[in-house]
């Protein structure tokens, strides 16, 4: 197993940003007078973490080498990092396994069979950087016809940030969902620093979407977990779903994303959506992702 090389500059930047979010009162320090900078001072973090002020200053300046786990744990505790933020801190410090660059995972026939069995609920196979490798027909037509997109645009982050039809489906939750996507990408980016697919996606998003830049530069990070999301389908109207990930390879981040109804009205609308598009094949894949075994028992692979 290889580990991600430490990125000391990014580590320092992350610590400075997080230090600015914690006030003295949050950690039991007295609040007196006007402070020139928001958040804690460096010497306060150092004192609370039990490390030298010079050492902590070097840490924020990207000059500290061979930082111990004990120091990282202490600083994470003082800055009140949650589980996703702590994982990101460890990745920047070179403590997390690096994901070996390589082509997207190959979609296997038995995985397509699972997508078919999940109908009428939308489901797709997605990578850690949001590439959509396969989908059932409910997901294919949820926001637009996914198959109308060229393969290099079949990426949920790209479509949500750049395509008006996909963004319109987010309704009043647009900012929340977009922020979560950017935060999840930032959380996992250190482990994929040498992966050209990741660097290409982030470069395209920065160059194309001011909203992505805004959310990315908040330095928020987020982990994976079931979420309640609201969408508006052009075909069947308002949907309220539980959005969750079923892992295929947690280390690489490959997953089945699944939307299950949060209420009866959504269940009925998803059933109606599947009926409206029922003439389409049950599943569809990107040509560069499908396994060489193209026949799925009980289903059809749309090539």
C-alpha cells in the first residue's frame, strides 16, 4: 500500500482556514477586547494542543516535517474537526492511502443486473470523482437523457455545475447540493493528487463554473452519508428522496448511488417516471466502462 505524499502547503492553508472559524469562547478561553484577526491566534492553538508556538507556526507555514500523529490529533481536537475534516487533515499530512491512478472501473454484467432490479428507483454506478459509468433508465431520464451526453460529460459534478437542466432539477436546494459536491471533492482530492482524471475535472470546473470556484474556496470538506434531497423532474414533478451510496470498492470510491422515495407521493411519481420511459433499455453504460461480457441475464445492455 502506498500513501499520499504530504502536501505541507495545503495542510497549512487548511489549518489557517479552520483556525479562523474557532473563537476563544468555543474552546473555553476568555474573550476580552477587540481581536485583529477572526478565530484563534496561533499561540492559543499551540497552547491548547500542547505544542510549541514555533512548531505550530511552521506547521501553518508548510515548513514542518515529520509531524507526529499525536500532534495532528491534538490540533484536530482543538480546531474541533469532524470526522470528514480530520480524514482530510490526515490525507494532507500523508497519513491516508493514495489511490493508484488508473482507468475508471469496469462495469460488470452482475452490477448492471443490480441496477435493473432497483427499478423504478433511480440508481447509477459512480466513481469517486462523480463519473457516471452506468445507470438504470429511471436515473437516465431523471433530469434529462443522460445518453444524449458525450462520455466525457457524463459526470454528475460537471452536469450539476454547468448544465442548466440539471441545475434546474435542484430547485431551492441548489446551493446546498452544489456545496456538498464541492466539499466531497475537496475531501478526497489529496488521495487522488496524481490521478489525471481528477486534475482534469477540477481544472475544467474551475475554468467553467464561478459557482464551483466559490464553493471550492470555502475549504469545506464533507464525507459520505445518506442525505434527504429534493429534486424537480421535468417529467413527473417534485421528488423527495433518500440519497445513499452502496459501495462497490470503498478504497477507490466506486459506488452504486441510489435514490429511494421519502414519501408516498415520490414513490408514485417514480413509478410513473419508469412507466413513461419503459420502452428504453433497463440499463445503459458508457462505452469505455462496460465489461467485455455484454450480455446481462434478464436485461439489456444499451451500447
